[in-house]
C-alpha cells in the first residue's frame, strides 16, 4: 500500500492511511486545543485513535475552540473515530477501564484533581495495564501551588513571559496571534509519548508523561530565557526589530512592507552593495555588529529611506539574489497562494466522495512513512457501536448502554 502525501502544488491527498503508528491504540479524552493538538500528531501518522466524548445532551460545557462543525474543530479532530461515554457514571468508568486494558496511550487534559476523582488517573489505569503510556496536559502542572488553577493559553502567555517581549516598545503587554502555549504543550506531549513508547520497547513498562501550558511557554522563550538565566538580562519589547540580530526587522517599501535580515558582517556587506551604500561599510557607527546595535535607531530610518524607493516584490527578488534574507509579509490568504507553500503541500484537501475539506497538513515529511489525512472528524459518537462490539459487547448490551445514557 502506498501511503498518502500531499501532492506538490495541489495539496490533494491520495492513497491510504499512514502505517507508521498503526500498531498503537490511543484513547483521546481531551478537549479544547492542547490535548487535541497532541492526539492529532499521533492520528496523522496512523495511530488508532478513539475520541471519547460525553453523550449528546449530557455535556453542558461551552464548546471552547469553536463549534463542532467549525474550521477549528475540523482541523483538530481528523483521522479519529468517535465514541460517547458518560464518565460520571460508574459503568462508564468501568467501560473506559475495559478499553484501557489493551490501549497503548491515553491522553487527557482535565484539571489535575478531576481524573483522580473519577477514578481514571494514572495510578488507576496503569494498575490494570502496566504498559500504558498516560499523557497529561494541564495549565500549570499536576502538583505545586498552582496545580488547581484552570489553564488558559493567554494566561500562560502572560505568566510565561511571552507577552512582556511581544509588541512595540512601551506599548504594554501583547498576546501572540495564535494560542502558542496550547499548541506547544500539545506537541511536546506528543513528543513525550513517542519517547515513552520507544523506552517501553526496552523496559516493557509504560509511564506517566506530563507537561503544562506554563512549562511549554517558558521553554519556548528559548534564547530570551537564556539571556536572563545566563547573562542576567531582562529582555524587553523590541517590536518588529530582532532583539539581538541587527538590522533585522520590518521595512516599508513603495507598496507595502517586507522583512529583511541583514545581520552579520558578510550579509551586511551584501546588503549595502545591493542598496548602493558602500559608505555604510566604513561608517564607524555601522561597520561592525556592536556599532549597528548601538546605533539601531539611527540606522533603521536610513535603511527605510532606501527601501521605500522600490516595490516589495522587487526588493525581495534583488536581496535574495544577493544572498540577503528577505521576504514578503503575507496575510494568511496570500500565504496559502505562495508557490512555495503550494509546492510543500501545507494545505491538504481530503475528498472522500461525500465532501471535500481542506486541512493544515503536518509540517514535516518522512521519506518512507508519511503522514496522511484520510478521514474527516467523526460525528459525536459516530463509531460507538462498532468500538463496543470490538470490546466484546453484544448488540443487546449496547442498546441497554444507550438507553441508560452510559454511552
């Protein structure tokens, strides 16, 4: 069987599901974004994912992350089967434990106390399946002084330091335009799951994988965090200017704006040559990195005066041809229309004969085990009966579970 890959330039999905993770069964107890992001990383490579939700009419929660049929929900929940299960009922918990006996992975993002109160925490489920990899994503960690607090992406962006360095100098805190703490926590959880599955091949034992929005956000500060930890510097807002690589930033052109990264002496030399400003190479204010950093506020207006003389497209072509990194600043529609974005298959369309839907594809490719989008998100409880039959329930038992709203 040939695994599916987005075809270069078209984004169409062809062929069957990926087989890379097809031997692993994953129970998805997650909601909103961080957890579903984690599980999507497994589902797109063929893991057998069962998405578990409360039966219709019983879940009164606000559908954070958008309505079920909306773009957000659709993009998070492809490649999964759907099961309804009332975990507030003892029999629902027993059913989950039955499914957990032969599962490889469980992913949840309840508040830390909820799973233990329900009797479905790591200790409960690993006792019946010692090989189980149990992944938990929380706002602030499974224990500690903030463990009981509800987690939310923007709260993590603020507590994790990101909002203090985002935006224009003096503007005040600014959130990033994507839920980066949620997304990164989900991706890190998926990475932890894969590490645990690899380790299980040696030890034969599962383990508890934990991450949180706060941990993910702090980790993603990267060099900005290291500036404080290793050099005692508290980074501040730098707007569109790179905080340490100068000149790097946004410059206004004749018809818009572009990004230019002319950092380092070699690239700086090429940049000055393209602009016809050889005098900047010997100007004591600009001839080395230290001078350009000190005199950034003098240099940037001089650069912009030159860049304003030509169009964005012209500058991007001329600068890249000379080996100076430069690029357009797209709105999202224009980004997806870019020829390189199309070539990479970042947008992937699945047409299963019933409907056609375009999704954001995985951002990496493997030469022999590609990912694939092969099924649209399930309707609520769409596969409940089939999954219960696989677990050994008879049709009469299944009908009774429906009648009592256990499933």
